């Protein structure tokens, strides 16, 4: 066995991965040729969205079950898939009457939407392709790995203690660094609080890394202690909500909750009395995490919309806002804004808006394709905040999504949007494939070296997927710079957590 965490590190079976690669390549070719046919030969048509919607549906139905209950890759898939799929299906069914963003309507044309859906779909397929390809390499290395479980057992108390204390400590520092908790009279981003006066913007990454250590300990700790550790980790993440931050803390809580629920379900399935009870009731036993994930997305949507209102007016009762959103679900989901009905997807609307901005800039010849420039800019941007010149922050593509003075998004740059701005629609496939492959590389290193460090790095990237996919891929680069610090510390003080090959 290796350092594995059920529902978080599962990889596809070999045949599933091979089949997944084949069907992903076929569907990618089909959607690219459909795009080329309608966009360049016969002219843009709403018929394209019938094809794109069907192809994305087929791909999702085939690939999601083959992820083998891995919560992290499934969330990565949905974070790219859902905004693009919603755009595709709405432009098919409503022919552009219902939009997926409420800014820059004049740039949301049939032509730009065709490009957006193509690039977005290729990003989904690329993310899947990279995961499958990397998983095959992991399978080969699994044959060479040795038993690491007893090492984790020997470290479980230290992992749990360091993980929980570190998570809560850096959670508190994050609150102070962000200017304190929201309260009546001080709204999110109001600038009324000065924080701790230290320009250090990675407290959240430090916190999530320590929390990942705690998660690693969960696989070898008894049930009662599992709930204690889970509660402490969620408490640490909850502190981020107190300053109005959703990007870094919503997804970790959802992933942890699904993980704990999967543990409970797995226990029930293996419990003989539970099995007999289910059989007598005529109910099927299932290990499927998908229902938990769908429920998490629904809950996350309502909580996110409530926080979005509350953080700008903390005097309101957030629980009342939450109930109001649920009761008025129809009005919440399809509001009319500036004369257009919009599918309200919260932050995802701005990710679509930024994508439209990147496309319009190139269609109108305002900007040329960057050919990797924004990714190269991530190198100087990765310098620590206390020594990084402020000019480097302006290199972030998220601040350059506007078109002719029209604001297209408010912070953040969607993964396929940045890929398109650099390399066009085909770039969306390859950039997302590389990122997913990097995730599998981290897993392979953790398995091959029986490494707690690489496993924690993988989990940190997984917990921060929402920021990494929706807000900026640069987050993964920033995480890597923080991991360098932890690598040096562990190399000096706890080398066995980096590389523990057990004979």
C-alpha cells in the first residue's frame, strides 16, 4: 500500500483511463471540427450549440463515473464544465435570450459565444485527458511502491496535532491580515481596518497546507478522533468566512464534508448489520460520492449567494438571507438585469464575462494572442509581497478583461479564458491538460516516495481549486513557492516526511 486517502487520491482503473483518453480525443476532434465548420465555413449558427451541448453531455456521462470517486478531479471537472455547459445549453434553448453574464451584453454575440463554448469545452476535455494520462503513469509506479501505512500510523498524532494547530493559527493570522472579521459598519473590502500591518498574502496557503496534514492523519485515526479533527479543521476554515472570503474556504469545507460522509457510508457498507438491514429493506448498497457532490454544489451555491450579500452589509442576518434565497429560488436563479434575463451563477458569471472579454479583444483586434506572455509574467509575480514591486501586480491578466472601457468581469480570470488569450481555442485543451497532469505528478511523487509532503501539496492544490480554476491559475504557482519553503524546513527538521521509502 501507499499513502492513499480514499475519495481524495483515487485514480481511474487502467482500462477506464485508456478508454477515457480515446473518447476524450474523439469528442475533442468532433467539437473542434464542428466549431471550424460553423465559425469559418457556413457561418455561426445556433445549431452549433446543439452539437456542443450533446458532446459535453456524452463526455460527462462517460468520464465522471470513471474518475473512481475522486472528489478533487470531479470538482475540477465541474468548475470548468458547469459555466461553459450552462452557456452552451442556454444559447441552444433560448438562442441568446438568457445570458450567463450581466456585463458587456454587446460583446456576447453568437460568434464570441461559439468561441467561448468551444474553448471552454476543450478545456474540460483537456483537464480530463491530462488526468487520465497521468493516472496511467501512476498505475505503473504503484507496482513498485511498498507499504507506507504503518509509517503514517506512527506519525498520526503528530500529523493531527501539527495540522490542527497550524490550521487554526494561520486562520487567525489570516483574519487579522485581512482587517478583522466583518461586523456592522465594516463591510468586505471597505478598507476600514488595517490588519496586522504585514504584507504577507499567503496565510491562506499556509493554513490549507497544515490542514492537509490533518487530513492525511484521518485515514488511520479512530472514528471519534476523526470527528474532532474534522471539526477543528472546519473551524479553521470557517474563520475565512468571517472576513467574507469564499474563494479559499468554501471548497475545502465542502470537500472535507464529502470525505467524512464517504467514510461513514463506507463504514455502513462494510458493516454486516447495516448490509442485512439494507437487503431486508430492498435498498441497494452504493459507494457513489456523486450524490454528495451534487448536494455540496447546491448547498455551496445558496451559501455563496448569501455570503455575497452579507459581506457587503454585515448588519443583515446571514441565516435569513440564506432562507430567503432558498424560498425565492426562481427569482435568484433567473433575475432580469439591464433588460436581459441572466442565469445567476455568482462568481462563475464573472468568469464567463472575463472569457468574453478575452475573445472580444482578439476578435476586434484590440489585443493579439499573448503566446504565453501572461504565464511568463507569473515568474516575477511569484516574488514575496514584501519585496515585489507593485508594478508586477498589474501584470495579472484578471485586471485586463475589459473591452473599449466596458467592464467585463470583477476580479479573476477563468482558466480557459487565460489559455485562450495566450494560445487560442486549442490552447484551452493543452493548458488544462498540463495542469491536470501536474496534479497526477504530485500524486505519483507521493506514492513513489511515500511522501507526506507531496501528498499535502496535492491536497493543498485540490482544496484551492476554486481559486486556481476560477480566479487565476497563478494560484498554483504561488502554492509552489510556499511549498519550497516547507520543503526546506522539512528537509532540515523532518526529512522522512519528504521521502520515506519503507523496506
